[in-house]
């Protein structure tokens, strides 16, 4: 719709309603308060008209779900990449001489007793890397 086709008319509204429009129009990515009001009117008309309601609300729900799925997919991809990097580091450590020295030092009792030993477990890492 172009601006030339629009019609200007008087609108009576409560001050609280106009304040809500002023606060929320930018949150809805509207360029103006009039655009938010027009979107709200169209939404309500779609709600009132059963056929338009299904055709109007359904795509909105679909787009919202798609956006949520896309965001989740991106977060999972980043997390999976981080896990792959950490697993690569862990794999390199277990195949290095440093791990053998650390393991021998632990077996000799030279490491503090309260030190966590998750990376010194032979079975744990073997099971992780082999699965």
C-alpha cells in the first residue's frame, strides 16, 4: 500500500491507549504510530472474520515458530562446534606425552588428594571417544 492511497480521519482514543501506541510501535518495527494502529485494526478484523482469522493468524504463528526454530538451530550449531573443539583438545591431550606424565604423577601420589581427576580417568575418556 502506498501513502497516496491512505485516507486521513479523526480518531478518538483514551490517553492510555495512545501512550501504549507510542511506547510499542517501535518494538513492532513500525515506522510510525499510524502503522501500528493500522496493523492492530487489520489484526482485529482478521480475528473477527473467521476465514481471514485463519488465513491471517496461521501465517503469523508459522513465522514465529520458524524464527524460534532457526534461533534454536543456530544456538545448537554454535554449541556443537564448541563441543567438537573441546573434544579435539581432549583427544590431543590424551594422545600426548603430557597426559602420560600427569597420569604417572597422579599414580605416584604427587598430586593433591582434592584435585579433580576427570581427565586422568582412562575408562571415561576411552568410552567417550569410542562411542
